[in-house]
């Protein structure tokens, strides 16, 4: 199952689907931030996060100096679900989506580009073709 956030995106004026994530501060550890963002946005506690790269990908390098650090979250068994801890500006709906349905949503262009990149990299890391 894939944990998916649904959020209205003002730039494109529609609800888009995205994987949990957020911005890191200069000098902050991307792994620790990934775990915190995932748990805050989904309420699901992680045992660990597995990095999918070391330097991050620049989705729009021509315009921004931002990097997308991709991770896979590993949950404890049994899964522990707490309360979302969202920023004041976040209004996220959360759903668990079967991987095949997630891939169909990507095909229908309903998924943010950063999440498409992360999905591709996660599938490669997990050996799924």
C-alpha cells in the first residue's frame, strides 16, 4: 500500500495527489526530516526510512535551487497510527492506495511530479518492474 496525500494545489487549481514530504532547513538531515514529515502528515509511525539517493534530484533546476530527496518508509508491525500534526497552512487528506491503483493515478496525470520520480526510484530499489 502507498500512503497518499490529497491536497488542493493553488497553482494548477485542482486537487493533486502526492506522497508525504516537506522542505528541509539548511544543514538539516534529510533522513530525519523525511521521517518527521511522513509521520506528521500521515499519522503513521515509521520504524525507519531508506534513502533512494544521496544528493537529491532537482525537478526544475533551471528555475529553482531545490532538491527532492526520495525515501521509502518502513513501518513497524503492527502499524501504529496517530494523529496528523499539520502545519497551519496544510490541509491534507490521507488515503492508503494499492500500488497498482497508484500507478494508474500516475498514468492519469493526477500525481505531483516529485512523487512520480520517487515512485520510479522506489520501484527500482525494491526490485519491482
